[in-house]
C-alpha cells in the first residue's frame, strides 16, 4: 500500500484574485510542490541528487485532472495529502487531496514520467526503479514533514 504524505500550505494574499479567492493555478503549483515533497518524505534524495539513477531530472507532468469543491482564501492553512495510486512502468499516477480541516477544497490526479537526460540533452522516460517503488510502498510510516509553502 502506498503511503500518504502531508504537505502544509499557508495561503497568502498574493495567492488570491481581487475577490480574495485562491487563483486556480496556485492549486497546480501546490500539488507540484507536494508531489516532489512526497518522495523526500519517503526517504529518497532530490531527483537531481539521486546517485542510484544518474542524470535523473525528475518526473515531469504528462497529464493533470483537477476538481474543485469549494474555495479558499488568504490567511487559511491548507493541507495537501498525497499518495501514488498506480505504477505503470515508466509512469505513475499521483493523487492529491487539498483540505481545510475536514473540508475538501480540491482533488487532483497527475500522471508523471520518470526521466533522465541523455548525452545529447534530450529527455528519456525510464522504468521506475524498484528502490523508488519500495520506498513509496514501504510499510514503515515516515513522520509527516513540516515542510510548507508559504
């Protein structure tokens, strides 16, 4: 079973439109940050520093689906809950739920490909190594980080 991680978001005035509602692209930015933080919380080094996977650039986004349930505004603390729903060879599907307390604000699903940079500079998708899957599927629960995007 894939472990869920917690990523905290403090909504700032500048995250909102003139009506005081969080501008929708910020949710994509926060889900992207939570996606990267997920792997750090699972005990893996940042993609560019991963010695077991030379020339790794990370997991670029291939597809995203976001559904909004209610709005958020500045001064609120939101929490992104992130997990991996499915592994598919070179790609994986990550799920995010952004909550304000017990209220679901939005949910998103991202399809990402794990990529390395080839000697000619082009990116190439590679099969997700077992050590990455094992870190994400591990039974040992890691303490949620206090990382946040403020």
